């Protein structure tokens, strides 16, 4: 994007350069006119580089029916302008035989770039560590005490969906 610096407004070029996360561009603007200008210029800049920007979504306080959308593996509530975790339903875990393999798989289903779930996801890792020490097999059913702990955690994991952030830090 260094080429064409003088061709486009510097503020938009800088915003665009600091707003990409994998293949999502996340930027903040103050008004509808600023949004329209950003979309126009960003689309033109990226089209010159054969990168087709599409699927624009934005928050608008006056839009009362803005539906949530997925962004960066999280859920963006466009009406409230908040990001929350997209927590899978872990209750299915307790409907089957609970093994080391199931516990490991379930603990890796939660994607948390905001690091909100760290303390919660530490528990299954500690339980796995204990199971390793007991030398239980990958597909062998865990003991009742561990099964009960996992069941309780799986039932309560949905509460993590209520965790959201309105102040996402830009680096």
C-alpha cells in the first residue's frame, strides 16, 4: 500500500493499513459520510491490488434491527456495537462417554482472541494433566469425579456467551 500514498487521503490509507486481521478489515469511523468515503477509497485501493473488498457491515445506532454477524471468530452485535465469544454448545460432550480425547477436543472448540476464557479453560487442562498422570488411555472412560466436573463445566459454558467487550483495543 506504500505505492499511491499521495493519490489517496493519508488518513484512509493509514486506517486501512492498520485495520486488517487475517482477511477481515475492521475500522472505526465517526459518521455515515466518513463511512461512505472510507468504503469508496478502500475499495479502490484494494481493487488496484486485485483484492476484492466485499461484504461491508457496520453499526448504526438508529438501525434497530441490525442482526449479529460473525467477525474474527466472534459475534459482533451491530446494534450494541459489542464483540462476544462464539461459544459452541459443549453439552453434547456429556451425552457421550467422556474420555481424554473428548475433553481435549471440547477445550479446543473455544476460540477466544480476547483471552476472556483463560481461567475457565485452565480447568480442563488441569484435569487432562491429572488424567495423563493416571495413565488412562485416550478412549478410556474417565473416573466419575472427573466426569462430574466436566459435566458441570459443559453445562455452564454457555454463560461465557454473555461476556462481551465494547472497548476492543487497537494496536
